[in-house]
C-alpha cells in the first residue's frame, strides 16, 4: 500500500516539475515590468518600467493606440496570474518533496 502512495506522489511531483518548467518558459513571452504613461504636450507616451538589479529601467514604447495599450495591460495582468500559479506549483513541489523524504 505504501509503495502505491509513494508512486502516486512521485508522479504528482514529476507533473508539478513539468508544469513549473512550462510556466517559467511562458513567463519569458510576456513584457517585463508594468506600463507607465507620461503626458507631454497633450500626447500620452508609454514606457515599460522594470527593475534590473538595483536599477529601475524604462523602455520607451512611444505613442500607442488604445488596442496596443489594452494588449500590454492584458499581458501584464496575465503575467501576474501566471506568477501566482508558479508560486503555487513551487509550494506544491516543496510539500511533495518533504512527503517523499519521510
């Protein structure tokens, strides 16, 4: 009976590790940081603001259409949700590894 449970836990650990790898790869497809807008002379200019080490960097995006702004905001929202899922998977992996060591 114990070997069956251990086998199931090992399968779940393998599934969780694969999911973690998939999430980490998918995170690279999203833009870094958050969308920052600055108003100058009646126009709104957009930047991606993100941290690199101790420094905060801003990448100029320029004048964006409302569709492009929505796309960036949706991507940033999706990235946050994916980071939450990744954190949950990492917690699950730690738990499964502790169970399998016993």
